[in-house]
C-alpha cells in the first residue's frame, strides 16, 4: 500500500493550509508529498480540522512492486 500524500494534503486545504497547521514553511508539505511520509501527530491535527476525511481513502495498492499490507 502507498499513502497518497498529495491527495491528502490537497483535501486538507492545500500546501499553504497544511504548512500553517504544521507551523512550518510552505515547502514542508512538499517534502511530505515527495517522501510519502507524514507523522501521526500531524495526521491527527489535520483530521481534527477535517473530520469529514477518511484516512483509508488515501491508501492505494502498490502495483509497481505488488506489495500489500499484511
């Protein structure tokens, strides 16, 4: 499974809004998009501000490597 960070950030209001929540420069969300890594404290903050989002919607099957969560 691969986390679609770009879609998650976009649905949370975009890079500027996510950077504001993170209290970081607006380039920080681009690192999340590039690496696909986002810490659980930030996920909690973003989901608190966007309770209508379902985190499961942002995971896609990794067809490149045929990996699945076990």
